[in-house]
C-alpha cells in the first residue's frame, strides 16, 4: 500500500540570543498542520482517504493541561526556576510530553526545525546590505531564518508528503521594522522543491506570545499558546544539547525539592533527539523526519553546517539533517 500525505501548515517562529554556554543565537520553527489529508492506494479495498486536524486537536490538549493543572501562566522555558516542584511544573512537563507526542509522524505530522549560529562579525553581516548595524543584523537574521525554512522543508517533506504554507507567526513585536516578507517568503518561493507550496495569501505575522493579552475565543489566543510551545521545545533542545546540565527522567510530586527542574521537563525532548543514536535504525522511528537541529558557521568562503547532538551522542552519528542542500 502506498501512502501520500498533504499538509496545510501554520509555522510558529521564535528565536533566542543566548543558547547554552556557547552563547549562540538560535531560531526555531514549529510546523503545525491545520489539516492533513492521508491517501492510501493499492490496498485490498482500493484507495482510502482520511483527514486529521492536528492544530485543533493539539490546542485541545493544551487547554486540558492548563485546566487540569490550573496553569494560566505563560509557558516560557527560561522562567522555570526554584527548587520546589509545583503544579505549574507539572503543566510544563505535560506540555513537553504532548508536544513530543505530536511530533510523531504516524498521525499528527507536526514538525520541528532548529538552527544555532554564532554572533557574526561585522564584515560578515555587511554583505547583506542595510544602512546601519541594526538593519544589517536584521537582514542577516532574516537570511538565517530563510535558510532554516528551506532546509527544514526540503529535509522533512518529500514527494510523498507535500506541504502548503499558510502563515508564519513570529513571537513578539518587530525590531526597528517587521520581518521582510519579500526577503523570507517571496525569495523562498523561488528556491523550494515542487512538493512545497506557499499560499499566495501567506503572510508573516508578529504576535505577542502572552495568551493573557488576547481574548480566549480569538485565533490570537490559540496562536499565542503554540508560540509558547515552540519556545518550550527550543528551550528543552538547548538544555539537552548545549547546556552543561543534567537531563533525567523523573516524576516529582508537588512540593518535592528538585535541583534540576529544567532537566526533568526537557527529558522527553532529549529522549526524542537521542533516537538518532540508532543510525540507520532511526529511519524506522516514529520521529523520523519529524525534526532537524543544526548549527551554522559563516566563514570567509561561505556557510558550513553540522548536526547538533545531545551531550551523550557523538557528532559522527548519522541520520540527521546537515542542511548542506541549502
């Protein structure tokens, strides 16, 4: 039986300026389908078609977590602190668990792309144009974002899983100007493969990720919660790969004294990333083609890329995107 998949996605974007002890910058893209159609042909009963709505289903799970844990705070990985385990930490742990579950590719088809890079030297950002340093740095950041978009789309999708981009929603207010849709979306449109489509109505929207700033019945409220999940997935990835910190599996009770809250909350992400240790066997994992996490270097001769692995995994392990096709 052959399977063909088509997803219409909203992409949630966040960035960080202080990733790990190396003080790297980073971007995250969390792809959440509004609708995915799965067509199976060649079976005993002919063709079959099913449809799922991951964004709607995942938002229900987030609301359930908030309700069960009485957690109305903004989920923000860097804000996790203190030594006493609280209900809000249960909510954060459950949020990451459900996020990792929705990155399984059997039914939900959400995807995750992350890239880290060093603060560039001025001579490198100058090549991207702009009248002053702020504009040059922003154009450099837009270039990194477009590279991540292109690399993630080409690696995590293919002719058997086509994708249509409806919208990119980025966390927070613009810098001195909005992110440039032409430099990101329009230029991307000319560079992507045939299995990637960008809606002619696609836009790049700046939105506050604080859900309490939006009406509970609004689309903005929904999007804010997904921006928070993108932030949490990025934070867990940084903690698992770039921090000199312990990441472990544990189930604390409320009021337990814990020295490594972030490490416990990040564990499901580390477990997912560690599946790459299987080498070729990673191709049989339900998380295969669900995520990519890489580091970019800008040299005098151009861009170089390498895989970002968890601390216990050798960089020589295979089975993950190198972004060399961008």
